[in-house]
């Protein structure tokens, strides 16, 4: 009897430790923005704190650019410095140097993820999960002036697409290697090119993501039909631009930038977090294995679609987590299954297997 009493006390203390030190003051996973470089002439009016504040603002807007669609960014162009500072978890000075009477500093700034999401939710803006993915990108130019098809070395988009990378996009691009068979395949299917699925080409690269960009150029404008494949889903996007001189590098750079923003917005929309959905879940976890419960907590922290979680209650055998999820039950199950977690969902309280 004395042994079981001590064992029960041990589990109570263990659960309290988990509760107080792990979840009650839960720290959300942070957004870390690195390599914020700022500089200012070193004069009598030099103020290091003012320069650091400028770095905070730069880091904040760099984060926002990665989290929201381009159409929503203009709704966040006026944010007070104090509001930005309230969302900062920590920062570090990576490097300081003086060159020719100019002070340079490189900052790393960590933002509280939940506070950022709450800030966006108040503005009725849905953020996106920051998920980097590689897309196969095949740009094909149909020049109506000379009835020519430009695919590889004679295609300025193909040659310059990965040359201009001024912004940190979530989409990384893989361009196909020059292949005579592919050229012949495209020319053979020219008359049905807008309906052609390109699978004979894309399947060679073993990627679930691809963008086929069909660029129709005449004297006055270019029309671009983009076929964006995201796993088994295909999105068709039509855009037009005023006449672009493909021999002008600056105009090519502008066109590439605009297209990358369009594709990035589609990717953000695909990974959007609907923070208006608040799905409460109660999950029972066996607390006899401390590592299992701690690992489960760590996984929950990494999922952007989880807006919050706490310990609802506990006893000597089980810990009951309350999870607020921004999505459907099936979405949660699929995400956790990919992380090797399965649940018995037959009852109101789900059981971690």
C-alpha cells in the first residue's frame, strides 16, 4: 500500500512538472528572421538604438512578405514600432563593423508566432504556412512575329529565371535540362499545346510540383497561360502584360519578378491558415512514458495550424491535452499521421495510440 501511495505521488509530481514547466507558460514556436543588414553614417547624431529599431521594422516586413499574399501586404504598411516590438521574442547582433565612417550591423530577430498570427487575424488577413518546395519550371515562348518556339538557350526566361533572386521566396525552381526529345515533343503537340499535360516531360524529374508557362508573344503584348501542378491538383492561371522587349534585361527582370509573385501567391493560398476556424480537440496521452508526452508536445509546437494547446487535466495515468486547431478533423489527422502519430477517434476524447 505504501509503495502504491508513493507511486501515485510520483505521477502527480511528474504531471505538475509537465504542466508548470512545459505548457502553462507555453512558448509558441518562433519565426526567426536572420541576416537583417542595416547601416548608417557614424556622425554626432548617430543613435545605435534608432538603427536597431529600423532593423526590427525591416525584419517584421520581411516576415510579413513571406506570410501573406501580395494583395494583403498594402493593408499592413502602417504599423507602429511599439506594436512590432511587442511581437519580438528576442534578437541578436550577429556582426558589427565600421567601414569608411559607416556603421554596419547584422541582426537576427525572433518573432512570437502566436502574436504574429493574432496581429494578422485582427486585420482579417489569413497567413500562410511557410513551406519551401521545389517546382519544375518550364517556360515556352511562342513568338508570333517569326512563328518560332523558344524553349532553352534561345529563351530569355529560361536563361534568367534563377539569375534574379532578390526576394526570399518559398518556391524554389528547377529548370529542365536541354533535351532534343522534349523539343520535338513540344513542337509535335503545338496545335494542342494549351491542353497538353506535359507528363512525358515532367515525370522524368520525379517532382510532385511543376509550372508550365506558355508565353504567347505578339507585337503589342504577351499572354501567359500557366499550368500549375500541385501534386494531383492543377490550377490554370491566365495573365497578360504590355509588350516586353525580350532583348532588354531590365524588362525581363521585371517580368520574372511579376510572375514569381503570381506563383508565390498561389502557393501561399494553397497553404493558407484559416484562423477563423477554431476546432477544439481533447486528446488523451498515456503519461507513463514521459518522453512520449514531451515529444508529442514538441510536435504540437511545430504545427502552424495549431493556434494553441494546453493541458486540460491529468491524473496518475493520463494527460489530457486541449488543442485548438485551425482546420478540419481530417486535416489534423493527416498532418499528425505524416508525423507518425495515430489516434482512436471513436469517442469525444481522442486517444493517442
